[in-house]
């Protein structure tokens, strides 16, 4: 419309409307889009290649540093801070996520004696960003799973000297034992002196110290037993529902790769519906 409220005369171009682009400009814009897509694809393919070839496995040179790195084990890349490898043992078929720190001793290059300090069992899964820091003994059993960003250590600073900064006071060690089949939720902290029995579930964010029996569920700050199992009464408090499928059915699905996972996903969706 014109300033007096009328319409612009036919053939008049509104100064606010975009100018039509020429064929050359359209072709140039299309070429830029294709180049951007090509760079995007190349960067992601290159990163996948770097991740795959940066992994530490029994078939890469990095395996030689460890006390033991079992068949089928893999440490994802990028790695966190890993040192003291001669005192670190990782069992067969254990998968360690990216950005995971596993250390033995204060700094690299120390002689820590004849015994393994950090021992991770077989068929474990260590979540991304987890820290396992050993000075005396951290023993993790078989089939232990952790969520991301779990912290496990067998050493802490003392605070008895009122005049010295806590960070400069002499540390104390106390061995950690995590039993077979445990699950440790995201962000949990396992402190020196902890002993978890077999198949203990640790809630995310829990701060754990002390001894906990087989087949218990623990959580909180500090962690306490929330649910436990005994032969006479079963789970107390009782579970809200039974398992979705038997262990034999789960084992059968696990060998079917992606197809098995899809079946499990479908069953979970059916149950939720």
C-alpha cells in the first residue's frame, strides 16, 4: 500500500520486498550447502575412524602396559587419565566407556610393589566418565555395570590436624570390594572401606561407605539399605511386579544382537502400554 492507504501502482517494487536472486546466486548458495554437508559428513566419519582406532584392546600396542587386558576387552577413546597400568588388571570382555579414568598410585612412574591394585573382573561395563582411583586395593567382580560418572576410590584425606589444610594432610587407604553382578547408578560415589556383596543395586547419586549384604538395594547420602532379600520372605519391601522375562529368555536374546534388543524394546513398550 502507498503512504495514503492506497495500493501501489502496478509495476512498482516495494522497497521492503527481497530482490529476486539470479541463477548464479542460487547455484552458488546450493554449492555452499553441499560443501557444508560434505564437511559435516567428513568430520563425523573422521571422528568415528579416530574413535575406533584410538581404542585400547588386546590387539593394540597399549595392551602391553597393563598387568592384564583380557580377550574381548576394550577401553573407549577418548580415554580419561590412565596410569599405573602395570598394577591395573581388566578382565575378559569388559567394556570401558569413553573418558574413563583408571589410575593406580599418586602419579605415573611410581613403583607400587608386586600386587595388582585395581582389578576389574570379566564382562563388566564401566560407564562413560567414571573414575576408578586405586592406591591400595580396588577389586571389582565379574558382571559389574556402572552408569556414567561413577567415582570409586580406596583413599581419602584425613582432617584430624586442625591447623593443616585438609588437602595437605596424610591420606588414609582402605580397600574397596564390589561383588559380582552389582549395578552402580549414575553419579554414585563409592568411598574407601566399602564392601558390596553380590548383586547389590546402588541408586544413582548415592554416597556409599560400609558393608552391604548380597541382594540388596541401597541409596541415599549416606547410603543405607532400601530393599533386601532373604530366602524365607523374599524381597522386603516386596517388588511391585515380577520380571518381564526369565533369565534364560534374556540370555537367548543377548546372543541375537540388534534383533534381540529390538524384541526386548518391544516387550518393554508393551508393558508400559
